[in-house]
């Protein structure tokens, strides 16, 4: 996320700024402030490692000497409302400072994301809409691959919700004979998971709306959807032409005196010649792997449980066994994808009796 401040507001904001975290550590890449000295030194080490890797990965990227604040809740000012309520971090261009949420599971990836914002040269400014966020996300998972599955699952499922939902083919088999023939009762159904996005949100909004700016007023789920669509688009482009090819589109737009890269160029580079929601949804499904599908199912287990209840009786209870050890098997497959996950469903006797 990137924040820019209007000059009109600067006159009264100094007194309203939050104070810095109590401990600090100055390393070669800049000053880090955190709740404790050891934590500040740890983040400083990560900053020193990640900054040159961002520069090496991206054309026209130059990590400046920075200040990083690690806070319980990222904030610049005391009375900001919910601007950063769910943000893991942001880059303040005005203060030349990265703010990070003290969240051990995502802090390294968030630092890499915000470092990209801080490092991009002026030539990248021609990326339209939310595309810079997708670039930051892609670099962040390249530099923090241990967090890639969770991030991709969240981004791509949110993107799917803006294109008509995430479709799942669910096959459930209940054993009715323990003999060698392995007789069972099965059912196949297609589910569609819907998210709470605004009715008017369209995939093409990713080219028009800068979801990462603090001044852009969006519902939380709409913002997540635009981040996801941006990630998908940038990932597809980089897979085809590399970061250099994406940067070349920005340089070409500059040579042709365009304010931003035309969406037609970006769609062509991403192999999305059809810009309609169905084409986007198919691309999203195709991008998801079995690991991300399993992560999504862990986020929305009620979808499987409700399906099993409807298929195999209303009187018992059903629970998901993610180990797949239960004899009641569920196979979940994504259309337009090779992703398949085998799960177990623990079904209590009343429901199982109804099924038989």
C-alpha cells in the first residue's frame, strides 16, 4: 500500500502523528524502530538482505536509505479511522518510511512488498490502476517463497469473487460395503463460492482504480479483489516476458507520450485477449495449484460440510478431516485447472444411515 498526503493537511498533522516505537537499530540500509532492540535488529537484517534483491530483480529499482517502523497497528496519525485497519503495512512516500504490522507470519513478505513501492523508479509510474500492487505482491512471494501459497490462495480467491465466484467440483463417496469390491455410494456436484464484493465491481476496474492508495475509498473486499486481479495479471505477464518485458511496456508508453500503459497492451502480454469476466475466471482457476486449493478449502470448510449434509442426510453432523484419513472421501477439483485435493469427511451415524 502507498500513501500520499495532500499539502493542505500538513499544517496541522505534526501534533497528531503517532510516536515512534521505543527501540531503534541503525543498519546499512536505514533506521528500524520496533518494540524491542532485538526485533529492530532482526528487521534491519531483513531489510539489508531484501533491498539489494529487489534492486537486482527489477529494472529501474533503487532502494533508498529508509526508515521502518514496526507497530502493533500500522499508523501515521492518531485519528486515521479505519484507513489501515486490515493493512499489514504501507509505504509513506511523504515521510520516506515503511510501516509494518507486528505480525511474525507475514512481516517479511510485507517488508518486501513495501520495499518495491519504495524502490521503483519514475519509469514504472505508467502502470495503470492497481498494477503496481500486483508487481509488489509478485516480488514479495519471490523473495519470501515460504509464504507464497497462503498469499496466492488469498489473492486469487478474492479475484475469483469479482468474476462470478470460485467454482469447485465436489465428488463425495460413502462406503457401504467393507468387502473386496469396495462398494460405495457417491455423488458429484458443482459448487460456486461467492465473496462479498460490490455488485458493480468489474475486472476491468483493475486498470482504473488505484486500490493501494490510502485516498482511494473502497470496501475491504473490493480492495482485496482488485489486489488479486492485479496479482494475476502481473504474474501472467512476468511468466511470459519477465519483469523486463513489463518494464518495457512502461518505457514504450513513455516513448509514445502516453500517460499510462494501455490496457490492451497489458492484456495481450498476459495472454488475456478476452477481457470478459469468464476469461478472467478461467485464468484464475488455471493459476491455482492443489496447494492453494487446499488452503482455500481450509478457509471455507463450511462449503464442503453443507454439501455433504445436503447429499447424505440432514440429521447427522459432518466434519472435514484434512488428513484424508476418514473412509468418507471427498475429491475437490477446480474446473479449468489440474488442481485436485483429496479430503476425508467425518460423518456421524444418523447422516450416514440416511445415505444408505
